[in-house]
């Protein structure tokens, strides 16, 4: 059921016009760019999508348009977590009805329940849908810890919980624990913009969900690793590590990604929605310096002109 969920699944950034409205033309251009760059799948409405700034109607319209544009070329995972269980269930059903291949679900993070409350939340969603659920284990953001034994229990007892995205540092040891406890009942992905991509794969992760701007680089690292060329995978990873690190600045990563995508001619504007932060002039100069020695699809219009 989860065999198709392997590889590089970028979280699709949401482009906005300068006035803050959604730029659907840039959005569909970005979707096609990611698939052309070798993405094995796409993730919608994660942090890099600024999903936290989108209304329900905007999410519904984006889901409809993006899935129609993808045309089944790659699987699409839609984030449907919410602070309320009933709303999360409704959003999950809507995403399934719109054609999502799987759901990515954060635990409730406003009124944080105990372990049984978190289990009840995921059970309600699992009982409501017929597509796989990816549990997003991101305690730095949610302040909701979910131990390896708890995640393995959900995989055993909840029919649709079949994937997990591990973003609880240190990620690599937790992936080892999950791989041992859950065996084949959980498909494990990494996150945190791929900063421990290679170590995670060595310990049993089969995928990564970075932002949209370095997809071709992550695909090259993935291909090297899968073919057994670990030295080449590590060398490629090391080349891009300074940019990965720069994008991990709290609140600024999305702006960095959008500057890269705009400079490559993929999207028209770097506009983000508050409370997402915007790079200042010095930051833009720092970013261009970091990019200057890198050969990848988002390194300027000279590489690939789109607009």
C-alpha cells in the first residue's frame, strides 16, 4: 500500500502575488518544475507551504488545481492536521475526496492532550478515511512528544497509520528505534530540510520532504545513495549543506526558498504571508553568496528561465 511513497517528496511552496493573494499560475509552474526536477512525490500545506496562513477555501482550491495538474504522475500527500479532532477528520475526508494519495497529520498542538488523547485523535482520522496517514512527528513545532513505542503502537492498531515523518531530533537514532520496533508496518521519512538525510537513509528512512528549491540536488543525493555510491552522495550533500543550514533559520526558511525560486524564474514573487518573515537586504546578499558556487536548477535565470 505504501510502496509508492519512497524518495524525494518536496513540500510545495505556495506562491503569492505582491498583494498577498495566491498566484495560481506560478503555483502550477512550480508543480511542473518539481516533477521535471525528478521529485518522486509532492507534499502540500506543510510549513514550507505556509499552510498555517491559508484559509480552508484556499486550501481546497489549491488541492483541486494541483492534483488536476499532477495528473497522477507522482503521489500527492496533503497535510490535514488541526487543533480540533473533528476539523482534522473533516479536512482529511475532503483531501481524500479531492484525490490525495495520503495524508500528513500533525497531532493537536493547542490544547495538547496526553498520549491516549493523541491516540484518540489519530484513530478518529484513521477510521474516517481509506488512504494512508503519515504521522508528522515534529515536537520542536508542536511541543507534543511521541515516542518510538507510541508510534509503533499506532502503526499496529490503527489501520491507516502507515507512514511517519521523523522530525524529532536527534532524528537518526529515533529512525533506528522505529525501524526496529515497527519493522515493515511503518514507512519512515525524514524531515527538517534534510540536514541528516544520509544518516537517516542509512538507518532505514526511505524518503525526505524538504522545501521546493533544492529538489534536483536532493534527487541526485538519493540516486547516488540508492545505487550504492555513498561517497558521491555524501560529497553532493556536503556541497549543499551550507544552504540547507541557512534555510533552517526559524521563520526565514520559506523566504530563502522563494528567493531561490523567483531568481530561477519559477515563481513571480517572493511574497510571504505574516507571520512568516522576509529576508532583509543583507540576507539576500548572503543567500546569493551561498548560491554562487552551486550548480542547481534554482541558481539563477542563467540556469533555467521559466517566466
